[in-house]
């Protein structure tokens, strides 16, 4: 089953996605972020430090569909973190055709991918309408992408304050008690 995990910044969506991926013995973490500054390098280091060392890791900021096709396998879970960083990379590309081509490639590939795929993305459409054409386009395109992916995924979960709300698909397995361990 393919899952889409949505939530705001620091909502717990990546932690939930990692917990779901850990249900598989073979996991490939597909990272879309670029370490363009010190703060982003710190974020990437934090993500690396908390995931199991035996998970594979592939960094792909643009050609997500091609990377998914290469790494998806029947007994594997591929965790993609994060689609909104990928969207930023596409919208910032010099070649303006990259966005449409890569978005379509992802939507076409997803239905054909074997194994489990867990997609993580920031829900950015819950706030005020942003000022500036590029920012408005980013919010609009993220919303359209989420709607298209939600139609293709068997499970869609929204996370807020570390609490998952299943919007579509099977309920989540009970989380082991982590009382007092959240940061």
C-alpha cells in the first residue's frame, strides 16, 4: 500500500512515516532536500541521526519518479521525505518544463510501483494566502499535488501535534507507548 503523510512543520509527520517504514525489513529513504545552508544541513543531520543505520539512503532532489522506479521492490518500503522540498526544487529549476514533466512522471509511476511507498509532505495551504506570485504558485501546486497523490494512495494521514488522523484507508496500528520520550 502507498501512503501519503501530510502535516505542518514539526507536526510529527516524518516520525510517523519512519515508524510506518520500520514495519518493513528493507527500507530505502529517498531524500529530496538540498543542504543549501547551515540550517538545512542541521535538519538533514537530524533526520540521518534518528533513522536506523541499516536503511538505505538515496538523495534525489529532482528526478523522483526515476529514483522510485529504481528502488521500489516488492518486499521493500521506500520512504520519500519530502515532497514539498522536491516541489521547491522543481519550481526553482532553470528549465521551466521540469516541473510539469517530473510531476507527471511521479503521478504516472506511483500506480505501477511495487512494494510500499510512504510519501511525506508539508500541508502548506492552511494558512494565509501568501504575497508574491511564486509563493502563491508554490502553495497552489502543493495543494494540487496532494489532491492527485491522495487519489492514488491507499492511505492518507494528516498529522498535527504528533497525532495522526487517518483521512483515507486503514487505521494505523497502535503506537507503542512513548510517554515522556517526545521532544
